[in-house]
C-alpha cells in the first residue's frame, strides 16, 4: 500500500487512517509486537500499520516492553538532558471560537495585549527565573495582534537584558499565516515556528472551530508548507489530545511529518503533546474523546519510537508525576514556572488575568531544576544549535550521528552551571557544581570533557555564553 497519504493539498485520507486502525485490531500477537519493537530499536522509524498495531496494545507485558524500548531510544538519542523553556503570552485578543479554548471570542472578559514596556517587564521576570528560551504565544486577531506587533515584540524580547539574563531563542506559536508573514518571522530570527494541528480529523476539526477563521482545515494543515517555503526550517507540530480519536491523531501526525520530510527533506523539529484541560467556558464532560493517563503514556512512547530524532515537548498542563514519568520514555523538553495568560509573570494587583487553560504543575523553575538533578537529569538552557546555524536538515543529520552528544552534553552542563551561578543561592550552587562535575567526568572524549570542566571555573569567574 502506498504511504503517500497526503495529496497535493496536504489533505489526509481519513478513510485510510480509519482502515489502518480497524485492521490493526487483530495484529497484537506477542510475536508481531516483539518484531515491531525490535525494528524500532534501529531508530529508523515505523510504518503506518506498525504504529497502528502499537496503538492497539493493552496487554501489560507488551506495554512494559514498549516503555522499555522507548526508554532505551530516548536515552540513546537524548542522553539525560532535559531542555527547559517558558511560554510568554503577549495578547489574548482572538477572533476564533475554538470550542476547547478559554480565549474563544464568545468568552467575554477584558482582553489585553502587552505594550512593549509590559513585555520588557515580563521578560525581565522570566530572565530572573533563569529562562533563555521562550515560546511566544498569541491569540489570532489581525487587527489587535497584527504581524507587525508580533515582530516588534520579538525584537523587544531579544533586546531585553537583566543583569546576566538574556533570551537567546524565541519560538513562536501564532496562528497559521501567509508565506510573506513567515518570511518576516524568519527575518526576525525566530527559533521554531510552532503550530498545533489541534485535530487531524477534518470532521472533528470543523466542529471544534465553528464559524471562525481557524476553521479552514486546509489552510491550517498547509501552514508548515508555507513556513518552510519561507525558509523557516524548524517547525513544531502538536495535537490537542482529547478532541478526536487519539489513534487517528498519532497516525495523522506521523503522515504530516512524512509529507514534510518528502517535500522539504526534514520533518518536525519538535512535537508537543498538549492534553485538553478545563478552561473558562470549557467543561471537560462535553468532550467524548478525552485521553486516559494510560493511553497518553502509550502515545508518548509510540511517538518516540516512530520519530526518534524529533524533540518532544510537555507543558505544565500535566502534573509533576506525569512529567517525571514521561521524561523516561519520550519527552525531551519541558516548560517550567509557566503562566498561560497575558501579563502573568508580573504580579500586579488589580490586574485581572484570564488564563487560556488550567495548569497542573505549579513548581518554580528552581524547584523543577533541583528535582531534575535529583533524578539524574541535566536541566539544559542550551540554545547553541540554533545560534550556530544547526537547524532543519543540518540539525537532523547531526542528531542522527554520535556528534550530537559531544555538543549537547557539554553545552547543557555549561548552561546549568551558568544558571546556578546567576540564580542559585550558595547551597544550590554547591549542589549544581558537584552535579556538573560528576556529569562532565562521564564524557568520554577528553577535549570535550575538559571543555565542560573548564567552563565551571570560567563561569565562576564571570564568563558567560560558552558553547560548542
Ligand atoms: N493562536 C494560535 C493558534 O491559533 O494556533 C496560538 C495557540 S494557543 C496560544 C496554544 C495552544 O493551546 C493551542 O494551539 C491549543 O492546542 C492549546 N489549548 C487551547 N485551549 C486549550 C485547553 N483548554 N487545554 C489545553 N490546551 C489548550
């Protein structure tokens, strides 16, 4: 059967996906699942029917095996590094009426977009938390939040420094737009352009976006084609799990990724896995496809097997325990200390703030970082690849080679040391330095090990932004 299931208009073949799900129902024998898991270990991905089979497994032993292989791949490709970031909401004006979203235009509340001064204040707080990488978020509203405003905001963020604090990479999550606007975003030096498909099932998609601009399924699914045409080579996808059949969504995601790989030589840089949360005017009981914890864990592990080199992002929509568990077999980036609302980082009394959805992990970044180290993970604020031009296909080729470890680990350790020196108290600095030293000692190449160890003293002496 042909694997080309996106036609020229990037339209998914709905019947084909449902037939894959149907046909997979009797394919979960131990022999077949073992064969698929064995194949996955080669890190060359899986075909559609294999992904569909894994999505069917319910047997505890098979699930354990799935998590084990996903864990091995995760460790092999990403080591024990975890990249940290925070979202920054700049505007909650929105012309859409997305059924699942707290920002739907039907919801009446005092909408707001940040002034450049307010953005600077927000960024200073984020820098004070140690963040170096942001995801800029805005509702869709061409009048109140035009592209020029977004561009000015990006410039303001990059130009805002607070002592040693600086934002080095801004990923942008704004509504699907034109090639011309994507070119402007590229010129503004964004990192990844992020856009969640919400649902790949066209019927569900249309129901979820009634009478609104975002309701144009075709325009939405072709957004990455336009972004890549405009020269943005890192795109970040996602599905809002809880809207449609999750098996359909995983297969849709994988087909979308294949489409980009074929057309542009590189697929998604990252995949986010947001799960639906309660929000203003959004009650979870009205959604029949909510994804259980068990299914959610399986999904993360299966995506890890299917696209081993694509970063996976988990937000504070999930609680501490879920975040901890998913780091084991799939997730490579997490947000920390997040506020999913406009002006949320500057606590200003009397300024009522409406969040886009509820969060479940309220820990501060320093608590997250401390906990990660206790669990032998290296919290990383690294943004080196993007600034050294290692993006798109170039990045993927490096990621598929051993070279990646000789860049990522020393860079991650260096950013952790930088964080500890700038934002930790004496006790934290001691703990981080000990951890960085121990981790650096495990680097096998002498020159790289010396680079990481040498940076500890350099940072203590005031040097910053050291990377390979
Ligand atoms: N306006 C942009 C757009 O239309 O794509 C930005 C999206 S918004 C700031 C970021 C994402 O939050 C959405 O794409 C959606 O997947 C997610 N989201 C919206 N409502 C949510 C909810 N109730 N629970 C969890 N995630 C939600």
